[in-house]
C-alpha cells in the first residue's frame, strides 16, 4: 500500500497499520462477527453449534462446534491475513462452495478484540488452548481437555478502536437485534445442523435466543425459529416458467430463456389479510444456500404481494439454486451482496410464479347446493327468501340416473335454476288476481331498467312465445336432460341471453301504463332530444313482439294510454318548439322596426367602408422635442451605483426559501427546524387572527402563519401519547403468544411500556423459552380493541429503540382521532390570550411541525427586511 501526501515522499504503509485499517472494514458490527464464526463452523462440517453471549456480546462472544477441528500444523496460520484452506488461486473462486474463502475473519477479529481458541482435531488425543495477540501471533499454547471440534472466544469486541467501541456499547440493543436476524437466516437454511444461541445478562440466568433441532426440512426449521404458529400462514413456493407478458415486460425472448437455469424453493406468506407482517423483518433470501440481500428480488416480491394485500408484508424464505459460474459472491466484505449473470430471468420467474400462486387463492367462494335424496329432485338454495316452486308446479321431477353421469346432473341444476323464473312467468299468465301482479315503484324502476337494456340488445323479434317457451323448458327438464344434455344447456343459455322467459319482462308488461309513463318522463325531459320518441316506440313494439302476441288483457287495454302519453309528449314538444320560434320571430320583428330609421344610413356607411378597404391611410404625426443631458445621466448612474453598494453592505439574506405549497413541505420543515428553536415560540409576537383559522405571528423580522386547529391537535395528541394509561380488560384464561425467544426477551425487558399501553402479562422466568410470557389483559377503549398483532408491532419498535415510550399504530390512530375532536376548530374566533397559549404550546411538544394526520402547523410568510421601502 502507498500513500500520497502533499510535499512528502511516497512510502509504503507498515504492515501493522495496514492490518488495523483493513480489519475495521471486514468486521463492522456484532452480527458480522457472529456470522463469520458460524460460517467457519458450518464449513468445518459441524452438526451442533452453540453460541454464547454475555451482555448481548459486549463482554463475550463464544462459538463452539463439533466440527473436524484444527490440526496442530495449522495453528500458526489460523489467524494470519489471507491464510485459508478453502482455495489456492483466483480461479478456484468460481467453484467455491464454502461460506468463507478470503482468510480475513479470524485475522480481523484478532486485531479488534482479545481472541482465544480451544480446538481438538479428530487425530489428536487432547485439545489445545491458543491465545493470540492483535497481530494474529500465538502468545499462549497449552493443552486443554475438549472433544472433537473448535471453540472461539472473543472478548471486548472493538476495544482497539475507542470511538467505535463506545458507539458499539451505546447501540448494543439495536446491533443485538440485527445479529439475531442474521442468525435466524442461518438457522433456517442450515438443514441437519442444530444451532443454539443464549445470552446472559450480569449474573442472571442464560436466556435462550434462538434454537433449532437439527431438522433436515426447512419448514421445520422455520417452525423452530418462529414458533409453529408461523407455519399456518405459509404456502410452499411453486416455480412456473415465465409467461410471455412478463418476458415482454423485462425485454426477454421466451425462446432464448435456458431451461432449468434457476431452481427456486422455499415458503411465502398467504395473501389473505392477517397472514402477512407489519414490516419486512422476516424476509430471508438465499442463493445457493448463502444468505444474501438481493434488493431487486426483495422489491419484486413485496410489490407482487402488495397487489393482493396492500397493507402487509410477506414472510419470505426462498433459496435460489443456480450454477456457480453465473454468480459473483466476491462483491462486499460481508458477502451479502451477490451479482447474478441473468437476473432478469430470475425476476421474470419469480413474478410469474408468485402471481400464479396468489391468483389461485383469490375471488373464490363456495356455492351451497343441496340434493334432496328422498324425492331425487335438486333443490337450489334461495338466498332472497322468495317462495320456491313446488314439485306440482314443475311438470316432473328430475330423476337421478346413474347413466346420465355428472354432465346431466350439472345440467339439471342449471335448468332447475333457470326454470324458477320461467315457472313464475307461467303462473303469472294463469293467475286471475291482478293484485298479485302489482309491484312497488322501486321494483318497477328496476324491472324497467333491465327490460329496456335487454330490448336494446335484441333488435330482432323472437317468433317463439313466452308461454310456449315456459312449457318447452319444463318438458326439457324431464326428457332431454338424459338424451341431449349439452344441446339443452346451450338452448337455456341462448334463452337467457336473449331475454326469453324472464320474469323481469313479464312483470314490466303487466303494468305498462306506469313504466312507459316513467320512461316518457325521463326520455322527454329535455326538449333538445325529440328523436327519443321514435326510439321509445321501437322499444314498446319490440316488447310486444317479443311476447309473441300472447299479451295479457291489461297490456292490450293499456296500449291506448301509452300511445296517448307519447302523442301528448310529441304535441307538447311541437308546441314548445312553435312557441320558441314565435318568440324569436317577434323579437326580430321588434328590433327591425326599431332600427328602421337608421337602415339607410347603415347601408350607405357599409358601402363607403367597403369601397375604402384597400385604400391607404394617412396618419398625421407630431414631433415633440425631449430634453436630454448626458451629464445628468452620468450623475444618476453614479447615485444608483452608490445606493447598490450601500445595500450590499447591509444586505439581508433569506433564511426561508421554501414556498407554501404541498410539494415543498419537507423543505419547509427542514428550514423551520434549522432556524427556529422551541424557546422562540414563547417570544413570538401575536399580530392577529386571519380568516378565523390562522394565527399571524412575528419573530424578529419574519412573519409566520400558524394553523390554529393543527397546532392545538398536535399538542393534544402528544399529551395523550405521554400521559394516557390505557385500561386493560382481563381475559378469562391466560393466552399463549407464540413469541420467539428474542421477542420474548424484549417484552420482558420493556414490560412497563406494555403495561402503559394496557397490556398485562404473567411472566415465568423459570419456564422454557417461548413459553415464559402469557397474556392476561388487553387494552380496550370504547369501540377500539387491540390484540397480539399490536404486541408484535410494539416489540418490533422496541428492538430499534429499547426503553423508549412508544405506541402501536392503532393506538396512535385512536389518540389522533380524540385529539382532533377536542381541539380548536377552524372558524372559531380567538382572543389574544388564547392565541398566545396555542403558540406557546408549540414550544412544549417534541415535533410541532405537523399534526398527527400530516397537515403542516406553520409556514413562513415573509421577511419584512426584504420588502423594499422605495
């Protein structure tokens, strides 16, 4: 390594400095340190890995395995830079199948901490304990009893880097949570390997963090890490070839895609609401069983999932198997970023497969159809509660014959469903009581709508009559369900599409005088549409023809009334048009009589103007002399330059440049945070109230406009957030939460925050992991109820900010709704004291720039010094 300095000679950096500089780039966090040690154990062929942490990893990290161990001849090179047994030259990197290959992990850990190793090779009679210095050299070598395997102990991680060590101790809870998530990935993908991790705080008991049973199935590992409850919402990934539409989207040719390039396996969440997660904390991707972070793949999976469940994120555990020659894993120090040769093909396969999987489960419902075994007649459930036709009304029951097969049974169901309407039409023709044929106005409107739309679709009249069609349908149910099932089914479909035998048409024609009158009122409400009269006449003639001349007595009697209504409407339209023409003619006549004396003058002037259109126009110009002095101009310019120089000396620069617009809200908030401190709100001068909704204030030379409702709402919201203790409702029996060991530990450490949110638990520290906490109380507030999903959301937030008071999103919504109702509303007049109180409250809250619903509370109006006084 060489370094270039200004005015200095170029020299090589000494090896010790290079070692310390590069080591800090390999091991960055607690998760990286644990990851490197676990990968070494897996590469050594271990089937049992134990991870022990003390004080979340600040004091001690110890990883033990039952692998092959280290031979004595490799003790010296075990912790030296770029010493490895996994490859010899760069060409081996293409076919490398181990997690590690650089030989940097143990060397970097030596430079950053106090490292010691206890190992026993399968050929050794006794184990050996090795202690190393920060340069990776052995400082102690003593025999130590141990079975076959290796134990690596790291004490005081980052102790050689004071700044990073202090930051590491301050954010240990956050780093610990990220480390657990990295470890969970190896627990899921490492089939046949038992991984157990514990953490000890102080002199207390060892708390389990994560544990697997060494199962050879990925699904069982997921259940061991995240509890069996997680498995209930998972479905196995089913790979499909990319569709043509998806290939066109990614610019791929289906014919050019090689077969079996990618082999994807794993599990994803169902798309039903409640099956997903509130965050992306359980998404694991693997390429050739190597945990990685592919951003495009992760983005695609979430986008496809959001098309079916837009409010949640899926659980994902997908392993992509691909030829090692198509992968580049040597991209970043932690090997989490991997480059793929044909990534578009992978994305196309994923999108097609996920879409196909989720499309099968949406828009499905079960149709309840029951068979009456005694009479052998299919009976369709009637959800409307209408009276079903009896067996006497039907010409004969549909027999259950084995020779008909499933096709005839299906046809019988369909024909039975359609014949319900046909039978009701037939009964209406034979019914002598006109009262039963009357419909309510709402029914008449609905029936007229359907009948009119049906008639418009069918312009040709059908020669078959309604009564004959009803009789034919009932006969076909008895006979042709066995002889010609598919032909009868097509006839039923044709009849249904053409509107034949519909109860709607029969019901409408039973009261034509009302329906037609309503139609005429709708169609002829505008005098500018006279052509609708003929169209309505066509409708009525089509309806009459469609019934084949078998109209009822009421229909024939009502036709004169319909014609009278139509004629009356036409007459009224003609009279209206005649009245308008008469008025227009009368106005033109009166105006012509008024302008009669001036008619001759207008004609003469028009003729004169027409004759002078192309004639040239002579314009008389008048010259006015102006007084000009070059000396005065120079004096004015000097004066102007002098004024500009004075303004530059006392120029006031703008502090606030963002405009009052929704597109610049973020810029405005940054300016306000930068220029305004909380104590400035108490010193602001109240100028007055604008439009009964906004307060105008002045701070020095800056004018601000404050939304009185948004300001008061944010203050009330934060007060509710800080001081409200939700009351809990006791459960009849304690409820198991099925939490992971890590989430269970987070809950126990922050149990007071949960109690302030209305949750209460029974904690048994002597119980087994994942069973130490039971829920005994849930918060309730009027019509708001909460559950285990809110507990998981709180745990997720406390992983990033342990010990900080926080609320679930649904509690925030409840507080925001209450704060809005109790705040000062727009339109309320305020006096000076009330306005001063609202402004001073802004200096007492944590974030005064937006209300809980996102509306800005204040904006900068103008700077008085920037306004010119000239």
